[in-house]
């Protein structure tokens, strides 16, 4: 009897198959890291470390006259998510902060991502940024981006 792979293992394998080493290095170069400086009380020396920005997983597909993007943003208030849209790209960014539960004595699993995240996507078609909509329901963010109708015509009157 063969054992079924769990969802996350299947997902990880499919992502690994789609990406090459060059993709990872290019992404690492493009991904801006956040540099944080901490000054200790007893000296003027700064301790510097780099916090990586997580990449948000998304689904994107086309319906009749629009692109739809979906992503999970559970645990984040709506006002803490920033969506920047142009006719040919979209960037979604924010920070997921854990609740302060007190001192943690032992960690058994730590699989959730906490910290800053960002995802920038080059859109496959031009979208109408004035008509775009974003909705959140139970942690699922759905962004609807109406496509620009390049075949639309109108008659202009001479003034």
C-alpha cells in the first residue's frame, strides 16, 4: 500500500519542479530585505540583522472580462494590507504579527509564517485600475481586476 503525500508536500514538490536555481537567485537579488538596527544600552555599537520578506502565495485566473487574484491573509486586519495597482502589475504587502500568548516554554510545531510579506505580479493583460475591487471574507482576499476592452469603440463629436 502506498502512502498519500500530504497537501504541503505535493505543493512543495510542484513548486520545486517549476523553479530552477537561477529563478531562486534572481528572486533573492530582486527581493528587498528589511535591515533592522538595534542599539544596545551600554554602547554605541549597532547590531544589524536582515529579516527576510516572505512571498505571499496567490492564485490568479481569468474569468469573462476580468483577472481574479486570491490569497490568504488570515490573521491580518484589512487596514494592515497594502495593495498597489498599475495597469500591468499588482503588489500586495503587509505584516502578520503573532498574538502575545506569554512565554513559550516549548515549541512542537512552527509552520505558520510570521513577519513581513510581499508579492508583486506582472499582470498578463492590462486592467482598468479605476474599476478594480478587493474583498476579504474569512481570511481569503479576492481581488477583481476588470480587463481593458481594447476593441471598445466610441464616436467623438467635434466641439
